[in-house]
C-alpha cells in the first residue's frame, strides 16, 4: 500500500531561505570567501549542491592542522601556478570569530556571515536551531505565508509542530488520532528535536486523555513505539477472532507487557490500518502465530499472522516490490531517502535470494527490473550529491567517519559513559538483516536501533574502515590510504585530541574466539572508556565465496549461529559499554567484464575498482572499458583516482562470477549502523 512520505506541494511558490544565501556566491568575484556559519546552513545538501554548481569548492575550518594540509595541497599550490579557484572556507562560529582566522586567509578573502536569526527573526532562536536544515523549508514557507509575528519559546514550538511536522496537539482527542500521528512520524523515520517532543507530551498530558499511555517512551523512540504496537497485536487478533474487535477496551490494565498503557489499540481504524500492511511487509512488525489462523485467512489482519512460510514470503515480496516501485528516490532526493530505501531493498533481497521454485517468473522479472532502476538512479544521485556528504554534521552520522565524532559527543556528556565501536568488515545490509534475526533468537532481550550510513567511495577496506577509525576523510591520511596498519594510531589520536588519556583508549584488530579473552582482560580495566574492534569474519567469507549472494547469506547465518557475535555483545554490555555495530563497506555479486592489461600503472587492482596516480593512466585504461566510471577524488588525495567497474561488473575474467566490493552499488555504499541495547528481563 502506497503511503505519502513527502510534504505537500505548496499552492504557490515562495522564496526559499537558500536563495538568500546562494545569491551571495557569484563566481570569479574572489578566489577565497570566508564564511561565518554558526548554524551549519552551508552544510545543507541543497546549499552545497548550489555552491558546487556555481563552481565553488568548500572546506571547513574545524581542525587547524587538517585544514592547513587541505588548503596548501589542493588550493594554495594552484594559486601559485596562476590558476583561479572559487574556494569557500567555512568557520562554524559567529561573524566576530572570522578575525581569528590566520592572517594569510584574512588578507586574501572576502567575508560573509549567515545565521538562523537573520532568516527567522520572529521565531525563538533555540527552537529553530534544534531543527535539521531539511526542516527549514517548511518553516520558512510557513513564516512567509502566515506572518506569525514575534513568538516566544512555547509559541514557536507549537508553530513548528503544526507547520513543519503536521502535528496539532489540540486536535488529538482519540487513540486513533494519536496513533496516526506517531505512525506517520516513525514510519518515515522523522527526527523531531527533544524540545518539540517535550512540548508535545506536555500538551497531551494537559488534555488528560492519554494519562495511562507511555508517552515519554513511544513519542520520541521509534523502536519503543513499534515494540509497543508489536506486543498489542496478538490481543487485537484475539478480538478479531471473537468478533469483538470493534470495541477497543483502552482502560484495561495490561498484564505481562513491557509497556504500560491500553491493552487494545484500534488497529482497524482507517487512519491506522493504512500503515499496518507496510509495517508487516517491511519487517518492522513481525507476524505472530494464532491458534486458528484459518479463521482469519480472509481478513485484512492476516498480514500479521504466520500461516504458511511460502505464502507469507510471497506476500511480503509482492508488497515490498510495490512499495519500492512507488517510492524509488530520484537523483534530486535527499540522502535520507536513499538510506531508508536501502533497508527496504535489503529486506527484499533476503526474501528473493536464491532459486525460489515458488516464486513466479513475473516476480523475478520485477525484482531484476527494479534492481536496474535502483542502480541507474543511485549512480545519478551520487554524481550530483555524494561530494557534499562528508561535510554534513556528524550528529546524526551520515558517513562512516562521522560515527566516532558522534560517539565523542555522547562521551563528553558523562564521565561514566563507556563506548564500544565494532566494525564488522564487509557486512552488507542484507547480511545484517540475517544476523539480526539470529541474534534475536539467541537473546530476545536485545533491542537494535537500526540506522544506516554511507561508506567511502571507493568502497575499500583501506579507505572506508580507516576513515571510520580515524574519524576523518581519506584526504587526511594519504600516506596510509592503501593499508590499514595505522588504524590503531589513528584511533588513539582521534580520542587523544578529545582529551582522553592513553589508558582510556583501546583497539583490537581481528577479534575472534581465540582473542576474546585478551579483549575481556583489556576492557575489564575501569579506566578504559572507548574501544574500537575489528571483526573480519564476513570479509573473509566474502573473499572465499564461490556461490554468490545465496552463499553469502548461508555462510553469514551459520557464522551468526555459532554465537561469537552474541557472546561479544554480551561481554561488552556486561562491562557497561554502549555498543555500536557498523560496517566499512558492503558487497555485491558481480560478473566479470575483463581484466585491464595495465602492467604496474595501477596503485590498486580490486575486482570492482582500479586506482591510478594520474588522469592520463586512468583514461588510457578507460579506453578499453568505455562503460567504466572515472570517479572524482571527492574527499580523497589528488593522486588517488578510482576507475569503478560499471553496473554489477567486475574487473575479472569475462563472464566469471564473484562477490566483491569497491564500487558504487547501493549494497556496497550504504552500510548498517546499529546501536545495541539489552532490556531488563
């Protein structure tokens, strides 16, 4: 069932807040522009794209040493050769702080300043500043249309709830209304700032209509909300089976449930039911057993009942195909749209993997056609939007090198916090879904907060995993970009720069059954606050795989069933670590298109990518592989120039099958980021 996941198109076009910023960027006016941007407005995807389209390049002034390296190597040298550049240096601070920049920058650059106070002068600054830049479009539109006058904190919160997030608390008078609001929000994965959630909860409490609902849990927490629905679904089925589902008894006290609140929910209300099919199809809610499934086989609620494995799978495949076909992002979509699609695509890939004798040929054809559409559109999107991703704010993380930056923010909030980052080398999203189900069987009390981030392109271990542990773009480690040997030093340096001592930092590579004892000894020291771990089993499975994607799924499932990852998570949680699982890249099944006869000119010879030190060498190889992709050195050293294999091809013997990584496919580039918790039993 198709659900509207986008904002309504305005009846008339109003000026954009981006227009006020972009009109200041006229090419060839000055080779250097210094911008004070305390609110991160220039990190917006639309702004970054607009700046690039005007010929400007942007680098942040966050770390003095890192900036100086990028500035001198990529721009100053070009100026010395008489070349013109339109460079923007961004300082995440107020306009007054521009004068603290180095003298050579001040001497050469013109100054600009942008802030939310100028864009939204009538609204409360702290409230507006808590929003994502993606939310500013609707707020700016509402400000122009409704001319609200000067608003205080609470009035700004309510104005924002109504016009940005389509939430009018005073109209929520029934459980079905509240469920509709929360389903729309959590199904979309919409982030609403805590400021606004607190005001929303406060207004609902004042109404007195939802006193027994666990509002503090299910409003801000997506996983808690769906867990709340999941444990009440069997009760609804009981009501349906006894022909008494038309009256939901909200005042009953739940028994044996994790969440307080009404036992019965109006799943059959039109505004609620419209979401339920999709939630079961996409695996967000799980079907349950029922003592008399035949009695409900013709009822709409059968989507949430385990009836026949083959029938259940085919129903989910058809539903996912329809959803994905109707909601495929475009080359102009936001990065969040592709991250959301990647999970749905991974769920579908798991269901369709292998030779399913019960799967109609029409379904197989639809899957293949959809995959081709995703590959083509995603590559177009990457060409126009990927270059700006590494400059996005690190909270929430967008790329793998943002992950430790977000961890550092969390660590700074309490001296008691301990954090562990597990990089499962090579773990693709579809393989995570298989592991997740195994882990839930081994420990039902696990709760996984599932996110996704972009790996670095090319999707190689030495590029992307190293960036994840270094907490910075590959541009800043040019001498080690072809090896992972410096990861321990980079991990330690990242945390040392944030005030941690050597005794508080731990790193262990190739964690397995034979080294877990060493790890336990390390993290038993009370001083250790951060630990970085590499689990390389999936990568080893991949590089030895001859049975394609089905073989990967089978081997990953068997590895998960052996229990090592479960025991590792248990050990870290027992030692009071907040645990994150991430991957450095995924993988795909690819077919050989021939191997370049390049002698020693390539710095790296991967199956899905070759890397060359200069444009001429790369171009000479591309002549023999005209469909190959000359990928720009976005966030990479200037002499690190990838040539990506086209589509689902590999630089190996023509026609040969392999499972590899390095390229630009969605499955290689969008990887899982999982926050692991264990509920009290």
